[in-house]
C-alpha cells in the first residue's frame, strides 16, 4: 500500500518495523519497544505508537512527530527515538508518523486538506482549522491517546523553526534538557490556535513541550541531535 520506505519500516506496508530495528539493537537487559495501533487515517493508513513500558513506572513521556507530512526530517527523528534505552521507572511512548496520509503524499495537511495542527479544539478557528473542532480521525486518535496515557510530559515535534518551548511553564526543565542536548535555543511558552501542543496544556492541563527542528529535510545530524534531546529529557524525568 505504501511506496515510502519509512512508512514501510513504521509498519504500514507489511515490512520490518521500527520495533524490529530497536530489537536488533537491544541487549538482553534492555526493555524492548512494542507496537500499538492507535487509530486510522482518512485514507485507511494505520497510526502507530511504539511503547516501552516499565511496570514500576514513576514517570512517563509521550513524543508525537510528523503532524505535518511535508516535514520530511521529522519522520526519521520519530523513528530514531524508538531505539533509545529508557531509564528504569520511566515509560516512553512515541508516535513517529501522526499524519500518515500527509507523509505518503508529501503534504502538510491530511488527505482532506486539513492542517491537523490547527484542528485541535482549544482556540480552534474556522479560518484554517478544518470543517469543525477535532473533525479529523488523526486528531481524534491523538486526543484519545493523550487523554488515556496522561503522560508527565508530551513532546510535539515539528520543523523547521529551530527552538524548543515549554508550552506549560512546569515543563521548562525538561524543555531545557532537550534544547541543551540538541543545541537549540529555549524560547518562552508559545500558544498556537488549534495546535496539539497547546491543547495538551490548555485543554487537558498536562505538561507540553514544542520542539522545532532546523530543517524539513532528513539528516543524520538532525536525528542524532534530537535523539540526544530525548535521552536528556528521559534522564531529567
């Protein structure tokens, strides 16, 4: 179904998934990542989450990337995050491709031409937020996921504006850990109408971070920088 090799690796095309990559890198003592289906796109593509759960969990983090399908460097970043070693006591969840139709098409919006990061219900606008609040199946799947997991912090990963922002001031130390490790500036809290990162905080009252990478293109340097950022955040939880 999917011609794109990254989507294939993420489990959409029946070939090896990120879980396989993580397992190959895993030592016996490491907790392994597993795969969970959390929803379906407009065109029927799976939206998948990779999980690394500690039964003795004291903290949890959810990272969501590729809400915009034309941010081509973000998919590999999301994939890379699913290969890290998660510290004891921490559970980690990663959605590498939140907009699989947009990713397959190379478009910012989903298959109904809706910008998913304007479609969330907090401060929604009919001007650019789609036909209604949370009208899209991808938005609904992400909202249900955040509400179910209620992580200590949710990280929304975009490109290409080169900063990290703690949308919730309580998350500043985690945002700073990511920013310092990735070599990005830490900016004051932002508010984005209809944005997932803003809805997480203002809609659910949960800590939220926005990460903006440096380019829409994929590169080893970019993925490595954000791997370090994720590892630093995990260590700071």
